[in-house]
DNA sequence: ATCTGTTAATAAAACGTTTTAGCAAAATCT
DNA sequence: AGATTTTGCTAAAACGTTTTATTAACAGAT
C-alpha cells in the first residue's frame, strides 16, 4: 500500500529512459541538453501522474545547498520576533525558500549549537539576532562565504550585514518628547544585558537629558536582570516607583519591561496621566488598548523584514559576496496620551 | 583558510583508521564493535581538536531520518501558536530534535505544499494545526507510518493523534457564567471558518442558552470573515453593537476577535461594566492589563505542548505506531471583572 | 567515402554518511 | 597442535540525487 517513496530511478524505469534524462527534465535543463519533446512529455506525464517529488536531502547532499534559510532569534514567542519571523517566512516562501528557526534564549551556548546545527544541515543563509559571545561562530560563517544578515542586535566586532533601527535616536526622541512636556525626572527602565542595542537606548536617554541641560539622576535608571521571573520584576518596579516619587515620566527600554511596568503601576493604583507619563519600546496591541493609551516607539517590522530578506537574496544570487551593508532604519514615536 | 568542511574521510586519514571505524566511534558503537580504547581515544581526540561535525544531510540520506520535527501552524505570529512553538521547541531541543515550522495562513494549498516539503526533507515527525482540506495529505502521512500529532484543530474524518481543549465546554461555561450573572442577551462574535474547533465554540454558547431556557437570538451571533482586514472587522463590530443595543454580554471566539472587539468598544466609548460584560478566548497580556480587566478562557499552553511532545516521542520510540490517542484538556475560565 | 558537427541520450562518479559482511590475528578450548 | 571463538578492524554497497564525460546515430560538407 504505502511502500517506499518513489525515486528518480522508478520514474526512469517506467519511462524507459535513463536517470540522467529524468534529472535533466526535473531541473528544466531538458532543452539545453537536447532532450526530444516526445521524451520530455512522456516523462513529465509520469512524474505528474505518480506525484513524484525529488528527495531534497539527496539533492542537498549532491549540490551542497538546501533552499533553507536559518533564522536564529532570542525568543520566538516575543511578538517582535514572531512578527519578523512571519514576514520573513512569507517573503522567503515566494522565492521557494523555507525557514528553520530556533530560539537562543540569549544563551551563547545554545546559539553556538544552533549555528553548528544549521551548518551541518547545509542551510543556505543565516538570519541572526545574535547573542553576545557568538562572534567567532558568526565570523566563521562569513569566512566560509555564507550569506549572513544580523538584525536587531549588533555585535561591534563583526563586519557583517546588519539591519536595525537607530536605537539611540529613538530613545533620544522619546526622552526629548518628555522634556518638551516639561518632565523633570525621567526614569529609564532597562535590562541588564550589555548588548549594543540596549546600551544605545540608555545613551539616547542620557544624552537628551544632558543636551537640554537638565540634571541627570543616575538613580532613576534601573537595570532589571534579564532572566528574572516576571513577578519579581514587578515587585522591584513597584519598589522603584515608590522610592522615587519624584518620577514624572518613564521610558521602558523593551516591550516586556513595559508590560511588567504597567502591571506594577496597576497594582500600585498609580494613574498614568499628565503628571506621570510613559513610553514603551516596541508597539503592541497591549499599548493601543490600554487605558489610557500608551505611547510607544514603533519599530518598522515590515521594513526590517524586507531589508533582511533583500540582503539575503542579494548575497544568494551574487557570485561573490558583496561588501557588508548596514541598514539603519528610523523608529517612529507613536504619541498616544500626554 | 576556510576551505571545505571536514569529512569523516579526513578524520579517518588523519587517524590512520578506516572510515567505518570513525563512524562507529561517532555513533557510540565503538565498544559494541570491539574498537580498542587506544583507537577510540586517538580518534576522539582528533575529532575534538579539528572540531569535526558530521554532515547531517548525508546522515539523513543514509538513515532516512533527520532528527527534525515539522511544525505546521496557521500563523506563527499569533501568540497562541508562538507560545506553543516555543514550548515545543524547548522540549524537543532537550532530546536533540530540531523544529522546522511554517505558517499555512489557513490556505489548504500552502498546507499541502508544506507537508510535501517536509516529506522531501525527511522530517521525522509532524505536529500540525490542520487547515481544512488537507485530510488526504495527513492521511497519507499516517499511512506511511510517520508520527503525527494534530492540535488545536480537529479534522473529523481522520483517525489521528490529537491534543486540544474541550471547546464546547469552555464556551458553555463562559456562557453559563454570563447567565448566572443574569445576562439575557449574550452575543457571540465568531469567525467564518467551518472548522470543528470553531463550531464547538458556537455550539457551547447555543447549548448553554437553551439549557437555561433562555430565548436564543440567532441574530446575536456574528460570524466575521476570516481574511477580512482588521479595520473592517472593527467597523462591522461597531455597527453590530449599535444595532443590537440590548446586548448585555459578549463572548469572543478567538483572541484576535476579542482585540478587534475591544478596539471597537473603545472607539464607541462603550464602557465594559456590570451592564456590559465581555469574555475573550485565549488569555493574553492585553486582557490582563485592560481597564477593566477582561475575563478570558485560558488554554493550558504548557499542558498542550507537553502532551504533544509526549505523543510525538511515544511514536518515535515505538517499533510500530501505537493506536491514535485523543487528549482533550480543560480550558479554564479566568474571571476578572463582573 | 570520409570528415565534421549536431542531436539525443546515457554510464558512471561524486556528495558524506551508515551498515553489512568479512577477514586476519589473537585468544581460548579440546 | 588443531579447531573454535573472540577481538579489532575494514572494504564496499547503499541512500537519491546532479553532473561530467562519453557514445551512437545521423546530417551535411568536402
């Protein structure tokens, strides 16, 4: 009944031609290789009738390529990454490429494993939101002339393709927005990871305050440990907000910190209003539907995905890799409440 | 410099042993095959030093298995699926399995493509949230004795492993909750897909109303077209709520419908309070942080993922496939406001 | 009639593994 | 001392493709 899957050999036998002939036809090289139309039609008919699909694994082994793009993100259940993944998948699918993805959970060990795994699967290209400590592996890929695009996170040591937003500017503008609204004590809630992306967000906050010649209160910057359970973060933030009652504005450096922060404020029964403003990083339904609506720094998902996939295909179709490009996109401040 | 990747042949040459010996050592069959410890150590040393990783593609071709599990969902950017994906990935990773995922967008064509693609990649097992119209393909997989687990959606014709929640009951209980609160006109906002899962949700709503001998108003059930842009849905719902001012409670049959619904209500300036209650399907941050908090039917993500992966590994390790199991889990009604 | 070139097809090697079957030397048994 | 078993290792086939030569037949040119 179910038996084995068909192979090119079965088709060849059935059509009374050689394996080679079938292969040429499968790969559209039939005319170029002078196969007669009679044979082409006969073979194509059999292929269609029997529903033969070539074994991609064998094909990969022979050709060294796989039509697969590896996507490595920090956490696929983070809406930012899930959104990017979905958009990239869409665009890749149209060019007949598939995506393998995996989450690193920000563990260099896991990230390295993943890169090696993808390598041994002969993935054709890599899209990576890199965890720190994976520089050598990524450099290795580049050395081997594999198409690579980094996104979201930038690793300073690497000369690789990169797509990201101008975090410094985004954060600067958010802070500036607060300053224009006469805020004096602008807190920053950020995360305890020393990756460029996060550092830039801190810097933007600081620089804006300094540029406008306001006093910079270092104690109003709180760095939440990355792996800390959510409940603990909430408690920590409640304590933070209580301790510094002078805070009149808060910038959250990530999506999930904003959510924890809003939860904390809700538990404290602290109103978000003209005396206490909030801006979140990365927009989401949560912020739009919140009462009051929460302003947010919106990363242009579609644009990011578009640029990533373009860079990838650019590399895939070039004979030799073009010089690495850095695409820095502008984030947009969505002002919702005052 | 970068050269080609190492092969088992290179290692064999360097160690002055045969390819076979290296292979046995790689696969932990060294002792069983009477390889001397001296040779084992020598070879392992070289493998480690040179950082040799066997080519998984070649391995797959030879063995017919890939250590890859295919995951097919409707949309990876839906938090429900992203959450499941992440949990499954975690658990699979621990057993040295990887995930390939893709989104079907509920198009049978794309779903079929994906199944075929995974097949030709020699994926070891399939986790599918099936689109309607893919019955034959899935039946085909089962015929070929491939491990398969369906989840979320159930296809009635198929005798396959399945993990899902009791949608009828969940919906029934949500409606019952409204009835206990003396609601008379309980609307249902659902989607225009005739999949079991959605039908059951409608049925639960209807049955509860009938069981409590309330009049069932068919016009209070609105079915939103699946592919309709969000903005249109919102307008449609505004119109719906205005048209039937008697509505005193609404059950949303999906996550994203609830979000559109809340947006509609916000635009209408309609308060959610004791005179107008709401329950959403699938919990999320949005509902917890909403003012007032929104009650929700929570699907037990962790439990679902756990059951899926267990069923998969059960099948992977059995010599012959065990009889299909259906695991129906209970959803939980999280009551938040009245 | 021989040479040249084109047309239509194929045989065989290669990709990097796993695995079957087998062989020589050493160890054990009779 | 010869027969048998165990130890330690390997040659070669196989997995299903793609691709490089190669061939055989025939047409056209000399």
